[in-house]
């Protein structure tokens, strides 16, 4: 495994470990009211992961030149394929499709997370702020 592969593997392990820590931490009653801010960071992470899917597609199968056909694009990607057996044009199209779908799903998840953060922030604020909002008796 080269340096780039090791760095990518370590980065994705760190993302997973961080996500698992967030999962544990937001379940603690003491921090539940502060989850809205945490969800904003989750939203940003989901947007970054969404972009990573799109970037992966472009790095695996580089975009076409201005007047290049899709077939020529796939042929160029196959010629530069790092492995011993390049994928077929159909496999390349499918790969781009599933990476795009993953990126879109992560983007949608980020949008829903932002909405959850907005709603949570509007109804659940730290106890000292909630006391100020209560009507006088």
C-alpha cells in the first residue's frame, strides 16, 4: 500500500471513529440539549463526504474534454486504469452512477441534518436559556 492509500485508509478510519464517538456522545443526557450545534458539524461532514463521492468519480474516470465523446472518455479512462483489467464502458458508467447516487444521498442527508439542527435549536436550548423563555407565573 502506497502513502496515498495509507493516508486515505487512515482518514476514513478517523471519520468512522469520530462518527461513532458522536453517536455515543449525543446519547448522553447532559449534552442532548447541545446536539443542535453538533448536528451542524455533522451536516458539514456529510457535505464533505458527498463531495468526496463526486471527486472519486472524476479521479477514477476523468471528465471528458470539450469535444470528446463519452466512449472516448471511457476508452481514455480504461487506458489509464491502474489495475490489470480495466472495467468495460458499461461498468464505468455504472460506477459513475453509483458514486453520483451516493454523493446525492449524502447531500440529501446533510440537508435533513441541517433541518433537524434548526428544529432542535428552536425548541431545545440549554436550561438557562429555557428559563428565560418561560412565561411569568
